[in-house]
């Protein structure tokens, strides 16, 4: 009898433990998310991973670096990556071509790139007949470069050649090698370039709106995995808040992902990116999407509206529920 009671007690305890911890373990959903550059603009995503914000939302998360938003778009459409932080031009371009990519939350609503040139370029007009580097055609650095050139009255391709080089650090490397005269650099690469004697002509964030980075998924993934998308947005919101308010930890996270050890570079990168990263509730400004549409030459871009590329239902639900206030 005692043995039976002991067995029963063990079973009850086991069931209680399973009830307490089992569902949480089973609820962990594996999710791979991508980011488009070795740049501090992705600090919120990196922090969410390193500080356990994604894990607290029930995600078994892993991050993957894919070296431009255009390449991320291809990976998403092939099913390799279901969700990402990426630039807006690639999303709009793909969607106009029939792809089901969609913005679900904002991250940065202005193009945080610095047009950096070699010392012999004294003024924007000196760029005529020269070559600038971008990461990939259609990527955020490409948009920022074209935006700056048109701001200066120069026509991309006609007046200034544009060469794709693969990534932001590669642009600076090409400048050092003499392959290009400049390019759109983001933190920390622009900070390093400035220190090494290169000249900054303009911060493109001062030139207008653009979804430099936003949370993007496919409509199919959103439809079939709404809770996973919700968990990612919640985790990212916590991550970006922590990135902006916990400077010491943010510096360590930047050091890990950018492979930069210099304290001054890390400090400046944190300051520059914290100033432009959207606080929760992660507003996505439609003026940025409209700017992309205005830039594109596709006939379908002329009749499209920003709302055609956005599904902000989850964002609005979280705002109504008061969730974002809990992480302030």
C-alpha cells in the first residue's frame, strides 16, 4: 500500500512539474530571422537576441546575416527565412513584382547613411564622372546614394556610376583600394572612415523619409503563423528599448556583432543609431514607402499606395492592449 501511495505521489509531483514547465518548453517556436548589414541599425534585433527578449516571448531564435535587403527578399520568397529586419526599397520592388512581402512594423523611418567620399572630392559636383559604391542594387544603400545624388542635381548612372560591392564594409575597402570614390556608409563604418580622413558630404537622414529598416515577413507566413510574428514584434520592441536605455550592454552587443573593439567607434555607433531607432510602438511612417514609390520607374509604382504594402494589425492590437507601455 505504501509503495502504491509513493508511486501515486511521484506521479502527482511529475504531473505538477510538467504542468509548470512542460508547456513553456513545448511552446518554444524555432524562428530564424535575418538582418541586412553589419551595422548598428540592427542593434534592437541583436539586443533582443542577446538579452533573451525573443526567448521570453517563447521563441527559440537564431539570427542570420544576409548581405543586403535584396538578397533577404530572395531568401524569404524561397522559404529560407520567414521574417527579417530589412530595407524598404527591396520590399516594395518585390511586392510590385507580385511577391507577397509585407511590412508589419517599423524600425527606422529615415535613411541613416552618410555619403562618404575620398579626400580629393571637395564638393558634390566633383563626383560627376566618378563611381560610387553600394552594397547591392535595390538595397537601402543604393536608395540613399541615389537620393543624395538627386539632391545635388546629379543623375545616377548618367552623371555618376554606381557599383555594387556586396556589403557596407566592402564599400570602404573599395574606397581605400581606389575602386570607387565614395559610397553610403552606416555606423560603425562611417565613423571609422571619418577617423581615417575620409570626407562626409551629407547625412541622408536629413534628406527625407525612407524605411531604412522595418520588420518584414510574407503574407503567407503572417497568415499561418500570426502568433509567431506577434512574439517576434514583442521581442524586438523589448530589445530596441533595452538597446537605447542600457548603454553598457548595448556596447557589448555591438562589439559582438560588428567585430569592432574600439570603444570610441562603439560609443558613436550607439549614439547615432539610438537617435533614429523607433521606440515602441514601432511606428512605420507611410511617407517613407511613398518616397520609394516616387523613386521607382515601374508603371505600377505610380498607382500604388503605401497601405498596399503594410499589414499593421498586430502592431495596432499590441498598442491597444497596452503592451508597449509595459516595457517603458
